C-alpha cells in the first residue's frame, strides 16, 4: 500500500514538475507571440513545442532517477509514467521536429539579418567597398546566399548534437509556401480578367532587391517584400538547414576530407611495363628442367 501511495505522489509531482511547465511554455509563447519575430502562426506553435520539449527532455530523466533511488525498478517506473499519462508517446519525434523547424525559421529571421548587418558594418569598410544605405537592401540583393549559407551551417552544427529529424526541417515551410501558392490571388487584377498562372511563382520567388520605406517606396511592393522576407526566406533556410543536417547525418564532409587527405597508394609497375629487359641466367638451373 505504501508503494502505491508513493507512486501516486511521485506521479503528481511528475505532472507538476514536468508536464505543467512544458504546457506553460507553449501557452506563454502563444500569448506573447506578438513579441516574437518569427515568420507566422505555425512557427509560434513549433517554438512553444520546442521549448516544452526541451523542458520535458531535461526534467523527465530526473523524475525517473528520483524513483529509481527509491528502489523502484525501471519497468515499474515506465508502467507508472505510462498509466499516469506522464509518458507521452511520440513526444521525442514531435519535439525534435519542432526544434529543428524553429531553428531554421529563426535562422531566416534573426541569424541571416544579423549576419547581413555585421557584413555591411564590419566587412565592407575593411574591404573599402561602398556600403548600401540600408542593411535590408544588402540583404535583399544577396537574398539567396544570405538565407542558404547560414542555415546550411546551422543545420550541420545542431545536427551534431541532435541528429534525429534534422533533415525534416523543410516539411512545415514547404507546406506553408504550397498553401500560399495555391491560395494566391493576383493583386490589382480584375476578377473578370484572366490572370497569368506563373505570376504566383514570380510574385514569391523573383525577389525584390530594394526595401521600401515610409518615405521612399522605390518601386517595391511592401506586401510582396514582407511575404518574401518571411515565407520565402523560411522556405530557403529550411531547405538549406535540412541539407546541412543530412550532410552531418551521412558524414558527407568527413568522407570528402578523408578522401582528400588520403595518400595515394603507390602503383606497382611490372618490369615489362617499365621497359626493363630481363635476361635469364643460364648458370641457374630451373628445378623443372630435365637433367
């Protein structure tokens, strides 16, 4: 009876210390989503799920260890957690996928813009190159490189510690861009007029190279720039992030470096190929010769 009471108290403390903070993390992210500079509402969910999973992954082993110290077997711990709803099937898969998706999205909104600013303010003056008036102009003019290279390196770095589901970071951004393309309504076009079906692709993937401001629109569509900086940038970054994680998982770079650093084996050349004439010595009798 004492064991049953202890398991009940342990399960209660488990929900208070593991489940409740994980759910609270998701709730807080959704409540304060306006203060998070992420591309859109699906990434609010993934951000909350990633934070909740991090707490769950850190607190759950400690709860298990506390029960093991009370001489409760691992089987009983698993059974208690499963029956009490403390063990969430698929939590690891969902949490890791949300973590990698959020990392790729944050790369498109924080890391890429920060690196563009550092390059404009630090690198260009050292090179003696003229700096653009706005950092966003430089970012848009190098949109593809600015989104691909940092996300590729970030995916490779994070996959060194968390390799699972890193190559699936492209899934949610691809669904988002697909939804945008399917529901695209061409602006400033009459309903009766026939629209160009390829315009939806150029609207998103032909990048505006100048950032419009309140004082100078400079021929750029502000709404289009916002869609490209959020939706398209997240799509490009997620693809690059997934490639980087896949390269880490398959150890592509390690194989390339090993093949480059490997010394070539010396080639064995026969005397005939080398042009050496072998002269037989008659003084040495071959064992097969007849006496």
